[in-house]
C-alpha cells in the first residue's frame, strides 16, 4: 500500500504551526480538520459521486444547510475545497476539490476498503474487493475525473441501513398477500 506522500502528493499538515492544536502529530492535525461528521463525506461525495452543487449534497445525505456550509467553509479555509461560479449562469456555485483535496483520494479509498472489510455496511463486498485489487487504476481514474472536471460518479451510492429498512418495508407493503 502506498501513502499519499509516496505517490508525490502534498501532505495535509500545514507548514506554519497553530498554537491551538492539541499536538503536532500529523494524525491529530488531520483529524482536527477532517474528523467531524461531515467533512470527509463532503470530500467523498465530490470525489467519487461527482457532486458539485449544494442540492446534490442535500438530496444524498439530508445535509442541513448550516452544518454543510460550516463544513465547506472549514474545508475551503484549509485549501481542500473551493467555490467557483457555474459555467451556465454565473449565479450558481459549484464546489470543487483543490489539488490538496484530491490528494485525499488514497486515504478515502483505504477508508472505503477498511470499512467494507471490517464494518457492517451498505457497500457491495464485490465492489470494494475489486477496488482493493485495482487500487492504482481506481486512484488514476479519480485523478483523471478531477483533472477533466468529469462529474460522472466513480462508484454507485451506498445504501444506508435506514434506506435498506425503508426499501424492505415498502417491498413488504407492496407485495400481494397469499390467501389461505
């Protein structure tokens, strides 16, 4: 397995020190920036689902406006995300990963693989196994999509346990009952 620094991508640790940090440990510093509930999910959705507009994030995760914008502002001030005007009208905004943001691709892929292997989830085992076996190709495709601004999803959405339960209830309610 290669780390982000081994493949030549900029690390997450800022060059200047911050006196408010708990420690100078790179893991601690990274978690202070990315360890809240939404930040990595926003980065994931931009990277692998191609989301660029607030509406897309809101539909997918029922993101609350203040929470979403607070996380995006934090990611923006850290140089991970930037806002740019939409091509069509210039009034709408698109969110985009920066070079520093796309450098999180190996980290997110490893988290996805770890979660698929060790946690109960909605991810398809076969998909995560394929991604693990073809790690370099998956990363290359993520970087290609970022460079070309291709918003096509890299992987399909995962169903949450809540979505799975709702689907089962709907299927049971719609299925005809057998009469004795």
